[in-house]
């Protein structure tokens, strides 16, 4: 008998092969077979909104998740076979405390005079998430420090997450309640559902995945991640004492290249080889 597994996947350029690298064509069909197993509870944890996630499921014929953590983990919903999309109000109430009741417009006003920041479109913004773009070659550490200082002046406890979309290329800056990172959302989900860290797997590819990739649960960085993200993930996992729980996909597993979904399956087989027969 196989113990239940909580499988948490980032979407863009992790599960979804929408980056510049070539995808192994057999990877997504194999992932569907694995996701159908009753032992697997599937979570999508993504920067996408609910609407954009639902479009992705249809566009890429993705498995229907059991749970969706959208907007970089700032909202959690039960989805399931009926696609009910029932919100987890206790998660919303928990993370909202970090902003002390301030509306996002107050936070945006405090950042309006930073010339390198450009607000993303309205459909990327939520009451608990602000999204900006910035030049990809900017001093990201200095930018995050400036943003942090302005938000601290408001008494806001925020997570300021930097990543680069190499397909544009542009820098992406997400501002969330401090407790609303992907790692925080995964921990909240696994504890509520009764999963241990040893039976939780996260897969990601980019800068906003780093807290989860370097956390205590099992994690896999897919092979199409940039060298900068790869080195940062290795460094942060080691600093956190979690080097053994991070796997870097490199390809050759079942003849696949380790990019996107192939990397998820490779990491899953590394930590949980009992699932390998359903990937073949």
C-alpha cells in the first residue's frame, strides 16, 4: 500500500511547457496518469488568478487539481472533480492581518514614486497582492530594500518577491502579506489535510519559488530553470539546512529531458520511487 502524497506544482514553465526550452512530449500524459492515482492530492500553486488558471487547465489539458493556491499563494480554494472553487476563508483571514486592514491602494500610493516600478494590469492585482514589473537588469536587492522601507513605514508586514520572466524579459515584483508566500500556503494546506513534510513534494522553476524550494518538504527544481535560480536554490536550501530535500532535475529519467513536467516526474521518482510504475 502506498502512503498518500501531497503534490504541489507551480504552473508556468514548471508543469506547463510554455518557456523557450523544448518539452518532452510524453511528460504531460504521464503526469495525468500519476495525478489520477487516489494516493495523490494535487495542488496547483501559482501566480495566476483563478480565471487564468482555469484557462491553462483547458488550454494544456492539465489534470484538474484538488486544491488551487492562486495569486502567488494569497488565495486557496478547494476545487476537486466538481470544480466547486470553495474558498478557504481561514487562510484569507490569517494572512490579511499582515496588512492591518490597509487597502492595496494605500500600499500602491507609497510605491508610486519609485520610477523603475510599473504596475501590472488590473487582473494581476488582488486585495492581498500587488504586482509590478521592472527592468530585468536592475539592482533587485536595492529595489526590494526601497520597497520594504516604504511599506514598513505604513506598518505593513510584506513579502517582497523578485523573479525574472526570461521570455519577455522583465523583472517581476510581487508584494504579498508576509505569511502568504508559496511556502506558507503549502504548509497551511498540508497541515490542514494532515500531510507530513516527508510526504509533501513541491516543484518550481523561478525566483518566487525559492522559499518553497529551500523549505523543509521535498522539492524539485525543473531542468529549464535558469542558472541564477539554480544557484540561489542550492545556496538557500543549504543555508536552511535542507540541502537533502532539494532535487535538481537534469534529464535522462525515462528518456525525458528533465524540463517542465518531465522534471516534476523525475523529482517525484527520486523521492518517491513507488510512483514510478505509473509513469511508464
